[in-house]
C-alpha cells in the first residue's frame, strides 16, 4: 500500500530505556536505580542498595496492611566502573531511572529527596540518594533507618503524597492550643529550646513558640503513624482517614485537600484500583546489576513515495546529518536502513571514531524516494538489533518489538501519519515525536537534537545525555530580506559551539558577531549544497555573552530559512543550566486538562525568575503559546522551585508537538533555596524522658545560591502527545483552577484575604465570580461547602495569575473561644465552579491564664499550651501568616 502524505522515521536504540514501574500481583517490578559516574566504584554500595531494598520491602508490606512489597530491582552502574562482572544493560538507561545515587548538590546535601511536580496523586520523577547516605551510618542516622526512609520517598514517587512536617511552619494553633505540625496529632514529645534545652516560651508577636523552639518527639510512640511525618520514629504506617490531622499546615493538606496519605493511595494514586492478591511467602526482592556500554543506534528511514512530496527528503537528510555529525557521541555505533514495502541496509553498524566515520555515514543517507510502505518490513529484514517501521500501513509486529530488547523511538512526519506507530514506542519504552512539514519548521532538527542519551555526567552530556549537548536556539522563518536574531552563551557552556543554517533554495549571506572581538561571515561557514546547510564551528570556547546573527535572503521571493545554535558544557567544574519539559499525560480523551511542565536547574539547584514559554502545535497547524510560571498558584504547586507550569485546555483531536524556550536576557534569574519533598532531618528524640539532640542540620549557604546565573537561552523538545475526543463530543469546557494559596492577616478590625486569581478555564483567561464561605467546622467546608455561611463582597475577578485582595469585618459574630474557617471557590461564565480552596482559620481566644514565662513548664505531652490572642493561620499552605491583633469589644 502506498503511503499518503505521511512518513515515519525510527531511531532504534540498542541501549534502550526503562519505561515504568509495574505492579505484578502485589510486587513492584521494573524498578531501576542508577548510579552517577561521579560516584567512585565501590562493591559495598551495591550491597547497601540491596540491603536497603530488603528492609524497605518489609516496611512497605507493614505500611500497606500486608498488600505491597518490592519484587524486582535493576541496578545500573556507570560505564566507567570496571572492577565488577556486570551484565550488559538492555532496556535500562540513566535518564529513565526511578532512583538516582549521586553526589550531594548545594541545595539538599545528603538529604534524601524526591522530585515532584505537584499534582496530588501523580507520580514523581525520581528519588535522589547520596553515596554518604548509603554508606555512612553517621549520616543516615539523622534521617532514620534506610529502609523506612526509602518507603517515605517511595510514597512521594509512586503515589504523589507529600510531607506531613513543615520546617517553615513547625507550629500552628488548634483553637487555643499550640501544636507541632505533624500527623497524627497523637505523636508525643517535648517542646524545648534548641539553644539551652529549656522549655519553650511563647512569642508575643506570633502567639506561637519562639523561633528557636523545637518539638522533639518520643522515639518510641504508642501511635502507629505516620511515616510521612517522621520516618525515624517507631511508627510503621501512613495516616488513615481516621487518624489524619486535617489542621496541620503542611503540604499534604494544602495540595491534597486535607485528606490523609492512605486515602490518596487508595483513591487517587496510580495504584488506586489495583486488586489485592494474596502475598507470597517471600517478599525479598531479587536484583540484577547491569552496565550501559556503547550505544548502538539504527536510523530506519522511510523512503516511500510520499517522501518525495515537498521538502521531506531534504528535511530528513538535514536532520539526520545534524544527528550524525553533532549529536551522537564518539565510540557509539550507527547503522542506516531505508524502507518502502521492503527494507534495505544502506550502511551496517559503524563505529564512530572520528570525522571520517561520520562523513561516511552522512554520505550513505538516502537521497530519493518511491514505493509503498510496510512498517514491519524492517523486523523481517533485521534482527534483535534493528527494527523498521512506517507511517500508514497496519502495525502487526508489536510482539516482535517487545521481545527484541530494542527501544524504538518514533517520529511521525505529516498530519496523516498513523498514530498507532506510537504504540511501538510505548511498548518498548521509547519516545514519540510528531514533526510538521516544511523547512521553516525546525521540528525534525529539534527532535534529532533531543535524541541524546545519558549516563548522568552533566558536564559531558545533556539532559538525557551520553555527550553533553545543549540546544540554545532553534528558530525558522519564511522571509525576504534580512533575518536578525541573537542568542546568549552563558558561563556554563561554550565548548564546541555551532551555528547551523538551513535554507530552502539558495544560500543566504550570513553575519555572526561575537560579544567582543570576532566577526564571522559566509566565508567562515562550511557549505553542504546537497543538504542545503551552512555550518559554523567556533574554535575553542565561545565568548560569554550575546551573539548576534543576521541572514540575508538574496532572492526577490521569500524562501524558508532556519538557524540552530548548539553548544556543550564549558568545563567539568561548572555544571550547565539544564531544561527538561514534558506533559502530564502522553494521551488524553479530554476528560481533564493537561499540564505543561518545564524544569530549569543547575545540577539539582532550581533556577528561578526565568522567562519560560511553551509552544504546542497540532498536526492540523493550530499553534498555542503558553507562559509557564513558577508562582505556586494555578498549575504550579510550589513557588520558586525551578519547575514552571501551566494548564493546556484547548483540547481538540490530533497529534501535538511540544517545544519550550527559556530566556534570561535581563539577568534576573537566580538560584532558589526551595527544597523538594524529602525525608525529615531529625533534630533529636526523647528517650526515657531525656532529650537526645542531633547536630543542627547542615545549613545551605545563601552565598553559594545567590551566584549570578547570567543571561542564557535554551530550547528543548518534549515528547509529542495525542488527544482523541469521543466521536461527536465537542471540545471540553473546564472550570477555574483550585485556589491553593488563600492567605489571611488582620488589619485593625478587618480580616484581609489574599490569593492568586484563577482563570476562566483553569489558569487561562479570567473567572467570572468568587464564592467565599466560612464555618466553625472545617470539615463542612470540605464536604458540604455550599451550606456554610456566605461572605458578601464587591470584587470583580482579575486576569489569571494576578494578585487578589479582599477585606471585611466579621468580629461582631465571633464569640469568645470561637474558631472560624474560611475557603473560596471561583466560577466561570458557564457557572462551572472550581474545587474548594485551601482552608484558613480565624481563632478568638478568651484569656484564661497569663502567657507562660520562660521558666514556666508547658505541657510536654504533645498537646501544647493555652495562649491569649486573635490569630489568623493558614492551615494548608507552606508559608503562613500567623499574626496577633488587639481586640476592641463594642
């Protein structure tokens, strides 16, 4: 069958990639833990990993009421380890690891943490552990038993739950009682000044304990929960619906609507609907230790009749040339296969060992097209090393792909390509991309540039990485006359910098100006006339600063041109600023909005205040621009954590590409102190009535994190995704997003509420109205919001992302000892309402006794002490206003 306006390009990687944890029966399999190349080879580390998982499997079984355990674990050691007898990796690569062991970064030190992007119940990206945590008992003891620590992090990773402690707000008011932020409320201990070990005193400004007060829990507890509060205690379970502390101002309450960890696991997580089967006699996991060696890549190129249309063969050659010349690392193997209805090997697997081998492979790229298409012809022609595919013919080789051990990355070109091709990537753990036609679309070049691989060494490899390669700028345009632009080379990159110009018919005149000393014109570019490309390779390290470029189309009619600028890390000592992007789902039926995420960091340290723009393009030509924000509102869970987010609500049936551009042209971006979810550093315990203190948590140096990031530019490509709405169903209409940063303070005799405005559709547009209610029962606001008392106001909603403010007086109805809770919803023009916001609390307390002096002994059972004040406290946000105001009774 002839292919109709569609083609597919497959990259078949022998090294492969893992593609997700599985739950087989009650046991988790396909867990991948990867060791970074910076970690010295040590067989004891392998042993410690195995012991941690064995211990964790027992703890997990107890925490999940004898339901779940760890069954199969793969350990991926670095390529530079050479003392052990390691098996060859098949589908395991560093960038797909669920757990990473790496040297400590500036922000977290040796603290175990999990990278989470935010939505309650959504899986995290990876768990980060350090060699010292794994090998040094004097480090790990400050976090608790390694196995229980790992279960704490696993809950973040697998089930999308959050910490139940809060280092920024360690105390809160429950009525007139000061409580430590914890779950359950039955955790007992002592409130002690860490400076002199005296009993805590109350701060007259906040109404809470003074800043140097610490809650030291009893090491042996009578309650069984919770691991998500303090994994070092004798607790062995998660907080249940019955034991969850809904008042505590922790992230779990703010992001999960005040429900407990166990309830999230059983109702919202990826394992919510898993059937429970009998637990086997042994719950000890099995282990395999593997090593990724040389990468083997087979380019499987469609040369069927449809590829002769337009500039498709030219685009293919340009992108594949870039991949061979600039992307693939030395010592990798590359083969080239072309196919129509049958497949032909154009070049067998060839070792990349210099320019000659790269030039030879480029010379073997196909130049012409014709014939039919058979996706699975390559499977018949190849073996376990090479897979072949096509864009429109039927797919019947899924089983062969699954059994081959290869990882298939598919790229569909054109609007009519068979979406079922994506299934080959899904079952093999590969990536799927959809590329638009035309030279002015740089999609194919961008996609090929993203197909690097990784062993985790950020100074050599990009993002996913086996050679550090950072795409700085990629832009295209159909133009007459001059095309001007600029790109910033920041201090983290500059080696092997390259400017690639692609044109449609005739070469343009080119001018490139370095920031200080050099001017490059067309004569400095290497011209490949058959491929219609010009390339400028900058010798040595490129100058730091803004590089300007100009292209002149000398023809009288418009022609398409594009510029792509790439560069590698400047040195081993300076890790590069990195960007990764992905969608919250790879496919959607329109039942819920999708989220766009971009992570910007330098070796785990968040880079904030950057300008991040996402472009989503459908195969029908529709294009959507979204600004991604790191403001802790709307789609964004945490303010200033280097993860920029936005909702995508314009869902119509089709295939979509994702590109993100990050700029810091004004130099405002900097590093952030915001930590990710992680195990609590235990300040100490109460043992037999005596406080046993641990050393203070190692501080994070603000000087280190305030270093100037400098101006930088990055362009990254995410995996493509698809939307398939049910037949006859119109595009969905979504409500405003949930308000998650509702805050409060007292101004004289008024309550002042502040929050970030949601949109008409999630965080896009402008909502129509707000509904603000209060009750003496916080549970009523959560379960039956509409029956609570209504606050009347005069306030028109602002555009999504804008700050909102509302003040009002309610003290006439607040009686002595009354606690009131407030929450809000937003409404759109279709009368769709958002979820209930986080809940804030107002408490008025009648003086019963003098405020304790420093020598007064407070209650040490964990129940707190009485105070006198009117207090506003946010019960479900990280940063909380908690202020005392004087009371004037009328």
